C-alpha cells in the first residue's frame, strides 16, 4: 500500500510539472526558465499557488490576483498522472518496474494532452520518455535476473515499429509520423512484459480509435476525412495492454 501512496504523491507533483511541459514544449520554450506565471496579469506563481490539486481547488481554477480562469488543465493532468502512477505501483509493487512504467505514464499523459490540443506528438517528449524509460527497464531486467527482457524490449519495439511503418505506408498520409515515432516506445515497454503484447497494444489502440471515430461520425456528422488525433488512442491502447494484456492473451489461448 505504501508504494501506491508514494506513487500517488509523485504523480501529483509530476502532473504539475507536466502542466509546464505541455504548455511550453510545443512552443519550443524552455521548461526550466522562467518560473510559472499567470498568462493574463503576469503574476509569478509562488509555492502556495503550485500545490497540486489543492491550489486549484482553493482558487477554483482562477488566478489569485486577476481572477482569470486558468482552465482545467492543471487539475486534469495532476489527477490523471497520479491515477496512472498509483495503478502502476499497485500492479508492479516494490520493483524497478514501477518507476520505469511511471515514466511511460507521464510521457503518455503529456503526449495525449498535446495531441488533443495541437494534433502533434512532439518528438522531444517521445525521445525523452524513451531515454529515461529504457535504462530503467534494463535495470529492472538485470535486478530481476532476467536479462532476456532487454531483448524482449527491443523485439517489442521492432514489432511495433514494423506494424506502424506498414500502416503509415498503406494509409498514404492518414497517419502522422509522430504516431510512427511513438510506436517503438510503446512496443518496447510492452515487449519487456511480453513481445506479444506489442501487437495487442496497437490492436487495442486501433479498436478504441475506430469506436470513438465511428461515434463521432454518428453524433457530429463529422466527415470521414476529419482528422482524428491518433496518439491518444495509441497511448490508451498501450496502457490497457500493460494492465490487461495478460488477461487478453490468456483469453485468446483459452479458446
Ligand atoms: Zn493573473
């Protein structure tokens, strides 16, 4: 239980940092300097304005000085990151897998939010997530005495990249290259668990994308060519495969 609590608190703090990341990375601005400020009156935010969730609730999502709404972004990012961190800690317990998968969750929260708003998946975030996550997965594999998992990770990444490259080629522009860059990151993580999870995660993503896409066409009469950001579905599919991949594979094999 302790590990879930620690992960929840870490998730709130990282989620708060992701608010800065999703705002600045798409603009190419530094995520370190300057400190956070109100976009309307320029009030520099102090430690009391930056307590995850609590500050937002206390100020009801408004700037302390000019009362301009700061939107739901900080709350959504903090709560969803904390939830995914807690779920990872609950699933993996006290092990190197927990911090490794928390890195993936943080990257996916940021990528999902940016893709929904800008229809882009910044390569900086995909590469940073891989650069921090891959060494942690390698440490986990070695500490667990299963170095073969490093090869499983590479195999998963290769499988996911091959599938997405094929779809990219076949869709002739229907799929963004950000989605292709994201695939080996997801495949690597899923491959670490089981290389078979890599195609399962992509499959989950495509099913989710198709269901939501069809629902949107039905509800909003959106055209078939309406571009739907695909990153969030890939991310959701991968998260689903992390936690439910084994269940799904067992289901397939039981038949
Ligand atoms: Zn203000």
